[in-house]
């Protein structure tokens, strides 16, 4: 049979009846399956980029299943190979697993067990390939996607906006809830812009005591105040030719705001205790989680500084507004944190990812990262996320989880439009509405 790069499964067995039965089982579960009567024929369709799994009988004429396993491992050791074996060959299959086989299924293969084993193998392979893509050196066009992760339209729009602004001389205001990645966006603006060869100087305005913030920003001369024993360069001057990042700027005292406004207008500063004007060439990126216009109306922020800062405002979306990015972010953090802590990353199931997408995430990406780290450290258990053997789920539950995830994926890809999602899933709009109601997803879709 002809195989293509899109096949989920390459099935190898020299028994025609067995091969046909297994193929029907897999295809009825929606798995694109190519069949082969010989291992050598199947091997020609396997490359390092192969995104599926191999299911092979062990005892075959010519190249047997163990030889096929060795040949696949030479191409890519992380391509999952599932061995199908008779009872007498179980010890041999266990040795093969220690040698790199993904799993084995004993003959006659139970259909539910076969499907569950292959599904887990495919999840593992998808995670391997995604992790490789995340770790690969980014091409220029992919550099922004490597920093600000997400395939949602909201994140694509943010990346496009920041890419345009990276070389622009204008100051930028980043607006977003806690944990949406404002400092990450500011660093990307600096690193991908013309000022990347100079310093990126972050200042958390909320963390500085009111009586120290002006000294921190503008610096001071020796003797400027009690305890000022020597000259100190302030953050603004330190950022000369680079980027000054003012995080939580809504927390800056009004007195410091007045001096900052003058520094932004004149592009010069005076150190405390000095009358000398010091020119500074800086780009200011400020970040806030509150509406500065409303804060100014309440008297808590200078109105003229608001309009000076928000020449360009970039809004970073909360995670609840880009739920389709949760699986990608989860896997990204899982790989990074597992590597940091010397742990083996698990493989999240479709049911786990679907559940994570439904959470409100009030702490946004930061909260998601913290949850992943707790899991990696063994402090939190996420059912359905494993690095080894997983219990076989009841078939009905497994099918429901897969169906729910397929609907979520289609809705996310088509912006919540039910009609387009139904077409993509190959069902009628009425059928899709009924299934959405069954899975509690009525609020996810929007009318075309």
C-alpha cells in the first residue's frame, strides 16, 4: 500500500488477515493507517521527520520486527515502535522495550488496548517533534514566535505589531494583566531592534521605596543627601543608547513622574545634587496593568505623562482570550523546566490539555508556568500526564475526550465560528451544536 507523510500509523505484518483486521480497527478510530506485508517496504517511508508511529509484528519472513526496530532507531530513536507478539515471545518483547521499543501488544491484540497504545505513542511523537521545533535555532522570521509563544490570532497580532515597532524610535506602553508577559515583550522589542547592542535596563517601579526612586532613576552626586558618599549613575543614564523598561509604572510617585516627564521631553537628566544637564539617548518601554487614563482622572497619575507614554500602546491578551495557546505553552514550559530540574518530561494527554484550556487562568502565563513547575517537582498531580505507563481509559471516556478536543481545536482554528468548524469536522451544524452541548462547550462558539 502507498504511504504518505501524513499517515498516523505504519502497520507491518506478513499475515494478510491479521494485517487487515488491525488496519480496520485503527481506521475505525480515525487513525490514518498504511499497511505493509514486509518491514523493508515500510522502512522506505520512514524519515527523521516522520510524525507517526510504527506497529509491527515480531516474527516475519525476511526482516523481522526486531530488525525493523533497530533500523528505525538508526533513523530516529524517538520514533515510537509498537511490537505485536505472541505469548511465547513476551519476554523477548520486554527485552526489546528495554532496547528502545515504545510498547508491545500481545496477540490476539485487544482492539481497545491497541488503539490506546497507538494513541499514546502518537502523543509522545507529537511532543518530541514540537520540543525539537522549540529548541531549534530560530530563523529570523521565527524569532518572535520563539519568544512570544502562541499560534492564536491574538498573539500573531501582538508579534506583528512589536516587529513593526522594534526599529521605530517611538516609546511604547505595554498594557496587560499580571502574568501576560509584558517584560518578555519589552525584552523582545529591545533584542530584535536597533538598540540590541546596548543595555536593556529594567526598573520595577512598585519595588522601589518612594524616598529612593528618584535617586535610582536619575542618579546622584556625592554628598547630595545623607549617606550619598560617592557619585552614582542612575538607571536612565545607565540605559544610554539602549532601552529603559519601566514596569508597573502606575506605582511611580507623582514627584518622580514630574521629573520623568521632563527627562522624556528633553532627553536629558540632572543627577540629584547637580545642575549639569546630561543628554541621554534612550528608548522607554513602560508597562502597566491598569488604565492610566482612568488613574489620571482620579488624580493618581499625571495626565501629561500618560499621553507622553502611550504614543503607541500594545495590549497583551490574557490567557483566557487565547485558550488555544495553552497546549503549546504547557509543552514549552514542561520541556524547559524538566531540563532545568533534571526530570523526564511527561506526555500530556488530549483530555488533560482540554481540561487546561478550560481553566480561567487569572494569573495568566505566569500561573501556567508555575503549575508546570509544581508538576515537574512532584508537588502536583495532573491526571492524564505521565512519563511512563498510563492506565487504559474506558473506551467511551477516551472517545469523548478525543471528540471534545477535536471540537475545541476546530473552534479555535476557525475563530469560534460554528459553521466553518462543522465543515472542517465533516458534520452538520446541528450535529456540532448537539455535541458542543454534550461537552459543555456552548459558550465557546459564536454564530457565523
